[in-house]
C-alpha cells in the first residue's frame, strides 16, 4: 500500500513540477494574477470606500457575500462539533482521559496568563476596530479574543472559564455575530439599496456615502469577530473535554 | 542545466509549496491512523495557502495598505506595482479560519469514532465494523 502511494505521489509530483515551470517568476509584478483585477482594487479602493487597507475593503465590501457565507460556515462548524461531541447526561462507561491533578497547578503559568489575558483582549479589540487602517480585521481579532479565553482555560481550569463565559452565552454570541452581519446587509435592503451595499446607510446615519462604506465594514467586522471568537472557544472547550465540559487538558 | 537552475532559483516558492502539498497528500493516502490523515490534510491546506500568498507577492512591493491613507490623498495617482496583490490575501484570510473550523469538525468526528469503536486505526476499524 505504501509503495503504491509513494508511486502515485511521485507521478503527481513530476507532473506538478513540470507544470510549475510554466508559472511566472516569483515576485514578477506583471504576472497574470497581478494585472487583471487587482490594479483596480489597489487604485480605486480609497476612492470608492475610503478605506486604506485594501484587504479589509475587498473582504468586507467588494466580496461581502463571500465573507458572510464564510462566517456562516464557521457557525455551522461550531454547531456540528457541538452536536457530534456534546454529552449532557453522564454515562457510566466513560473513556479514561489523562486528568492532571489541579493541586499542583503551575503558579508561574497562572501569574503570567493573568497579566497576558487583559493585554490580549485589548489588543484584539484594537485589531478589530482598527482593521481599516492597519493590518487586522474581524477574523484576526476574533481569533485573538478566542485565544485569550483558551489561554485562561489552559492555565487555570475549564470550569473557572465556563463560570465566567457560560456555554449558552457562547452559543448566543456566535448566533448574534452572524445576525449582525446579515442584519447590516438587510437594513441596506430596507433603505432601498442592494443587499450589503453599505452606501444606503448614509441617509440613516447622516454621513456621506464614502463614510457609510467605512462604517458598514466596521459593523460587519464586529459581527465576524464575535462569531469567530465564540466558535473558536466552543471548539476548544468541546474538543478538550470530549464533550463533557467537566475538565479540559 | 542552466534552464533548470534558473527555474529553481526563480520559482522556488512553487517548489516549496509543491513539496509540502505532496507530503500532505502522501500522509492522507498512506497513513493508517485517521489522526495522521487529518494532519496530512492540514499540511495539504497549508501548502495551498502558501502557494496563494506567494502568488500575491511583487518584488519590492509593500503590504496592501495605502501609505498616508488617512488624509486627503484620495485622488492622487497610485502605482499598483508598489503594493502587493490584495486578492490572494483576502482569499487565504478566510481559508485559514475555515480550515481551522474543518479541522475542528474532523477532530470531533475522530473523538466520536474513538468513543464508539475504541480505535482510530483504519484496518482495526474495518474489522470491528465487519463483525
């Protein structure tokens, strides 16, 4: 079996290597990927959306539909993990997992994470809110925010974190994030524009259409961040405790 | 020989992504343990992400964020060769997060399989299912 697999891999490898010879050189500014659509985004983003970070602008404005459904994919993944793993009533035949005793919890780890967690959360909020002007955005900020809760769960105890951030709250947050995204798009419809065309918000907020693009993106990014944060934490909690939510790694 | 050397030097980003991709594919085909297959899938995904991000690079270009983008400079001429291609970054940004979610689902299914069958080795699983 392994020999056959190796032969298949070699055959595919040779084919792909031959094909790689036809690709443009690395870093060629005139490669086909860089001359067709991307110059429009680079030149017109500031004019059309007043957002200097082109990645955020393309992500949340030009390709808003795509990002909306990516968020829904993440939401569905979280729900799937929950339905596959979660056990509410304990059964007698539990699978033995290595359980570290909490008596000799590491004091250095706990003290360090006590300092780190607030800094991480503030930084995550900065990454979300400043995603238009510097590297950042909803996905990145949401992951950092989720990581801060996971760090608490690792260094202290799963129960201690779940007391502060209940499972129900996490699930509600993940739904609320998706609703914020879809809601911002739906309000555009009600105001007479197209779905996710943020320019329609300008009449409601009393700002110019350019500013409406920028603010609409911010709202959408906040929704993405909330969903990503909740689902990342929910994934960790369910996977680490095998669905029992009693004790993690 | 000279051509081959030029190809290796000028296109080594594709070669690196290809080698990673083949390692991941081999892991998915040849390994018997389902967890190792999932790790192979993850390596495969990383290779694709690396490939896309390397496409977006331009020699001497900056990150795709406009310099002095805060003030009243919206109508000045912008040279596209000075900024990296933003499209691959956008595509991979979402792909990374979706990749993490699919990895989570895969691990959850593995845990469930282990809970029901007591093993995640492929041949042992086939035996227990046939019984």
